[in-house]
C-alpha cells in the first residue's frame, strides 16, 4: 500500500462523471485491499450512464 494507507482507519474512493463510473466498477476491488476493520466507502458522483433514447427524433451522439 502507498505511504500511510497501511495504517488507515477509513478509506474513501470517489469520482465524478467517468471517474464515478470507474468508482462503481472498482469499489469491491478497492474494499478488498483493506483489512475488515477499516471503514471503506465509495462515492459515485454522476457516473451512471443510461443507455436509452431520451426523446423521439433525437440525434444520437
């Protein structure tokens, strides 16, 4: 683990937009790197992208 992480009591993995999606995808792996007594949380800020058409006659990107 990086400097100081071995002594951590709490850990937060956070990201927004594409980083939020990465947070969702890697939260379990991040949790597995810490002992059970460490409080681990993951914060996804706007990283969930719906794959759906939101209006009729929309131009897809």
